[in-house]
C-alpha cells in the first residue's frame, strides 16, 4: 500500500467535460506545466498538475518506488476527479508512469499523451547513469552543472534547475533505478499495447533514432516538434497547446 503523504496538486477548474492530469519528469516538478495554467486558450479546461513525492512541494515518501507512484497517482485521480473523461499528459518519467497507469488501470483514462517517455533502452541514458554510478552525490552535483550549461545553450528550460535544486536526491536516485529495471524496450512494448486513445509527442532534436524506428514500425500515432529538444512544451508552447486541443477534439 502506498504510504499516506500530502500530495501537492495545482488545480484549475474548467467548464469542459474533460480533465487533464499532468505528470512531470525525473528531477522536475509541476512548475513545468505552469504555462498551461496561464494560457488563455486553456482557461476553460480543468487541469491538475501533480508534484511527485520528493519533487516540487510534495514531501518525500518512505517508499518512492515506481510501483508506489503509479498506485499513488491512481488514488489521487480517483479521489479528486470530477468528470468521467480523464486524459493524462506525462513528460519523460511522467510518460513512463502514464504508460504503467494506463496499463494497470485500463478503465481509468480516456486518453494519454506521452511526451518523450521511454520507448526503447536508448531513451534511458540519464536514468542509467544515475542508477549505476558508484557515487550518486558526486554524479548528481555534476549533473546539475551540466544542466546549467544546457540551459545556457537553450536546450533545457530554466525551471528545471530550480526543480532539481528543490527535489529530494534519494527520490531521484530510487526512481532512476526503478526505470532501468523495467527497461525502455519493455515500456515501449507496453505503450504500444495500450488500447486507449494515445499519442506520442517528441522533439526532433531529442528522440533517439532507435525510438523513432520503433514508433514507425509499431505505427504509433506521433506528433513531432521540429527543432525542439526534450521539453517540446517549453520550446514550442503555442504549438503544444494547439495539439492538446486537436487531441481532445478528435
């Protein structure tokens, strides 16, 4: 059973019969979705952005395994949902969690947008480095330095370093270990098997060739963001919002 903790939820009430639940990636927080809450084209849509345990404003849990996270998010949606139609948008690790959530609770979601979640093992390189390092504290400190450099190059949103500095390092480490235990290839096959309405979104300057080949072979519905990196919602926010509306309206 998932330990009880005070989950931090950022919520906006809308007047549509669909609600969005937003899941951030490893080391990130719900702040990555703040542009959705401030955008006029999203004002009528109910949305809830979650801070995962140990990230953002949600305190660490005594058990921060991926299995517990999936169960915990199911409980949050089940407790707080106000409509019959729930769509999850998950970025990176949030995409992996969304895949497992949709697989384990097939009646929970009416739709799923997977933004650069793992499709193959080629997508797990950061998690693999974090999980296999002999000195995580040293690796994590160097990782922050590298992220700061990528921010200066415009490849990572500035909010990510703030979320990294705020997150619990042990929660980061534990989740990285869990992700590589599942393997990217298994997550890709699980995502492919999901019978619900779904779409895989990616930045063309980010996704590995292996995952592009997998998506093509599996004939997955995809939305490429030309020139975008691992955070396409930060690189092309207006296009991202336009595509949310297209997905919801189909």
